[in-house]
C-alpha cells in the first residue's frame, strides 16, 4: 500500500488528490508528493507534510483512547 493513501481523506479536504500509485497532486495538476519504487516518500509541497503530520497525530490520539488498561488476573489460591 502506498504511503500517502492512508492520508487520502485528509489530503482531499485540502484540495489534493491521491492516485492509485500513491502520488499526490494539487488542484492545478502539479505533483506535490510521490513515493519511489523503493518505498521512500518525497513531498515537494510543505503543506502535504503538514497535513500528513497532523493526521498522524490525530490518529495516534484516537488509538490511545481505544487502548484499555488491562489489569493482571489474581492467581487462584490453591
């Protein structure tokens, strides 16, 4: 799965589109970010980096809310 596809919804809110290869395009049709064949992601537009960073932090905060605190079970006395 290409890197930028997980941020597709967040990028779309700001007018960017992500194609099936994971390249990000702005409203004017300029390539704003891409991923090379080795899996390295490059962003030419600093706004793309900011959007992905904010989305990643919001996803992390949602994940912390989902994690429940687990207490160890007491051993049964024999």
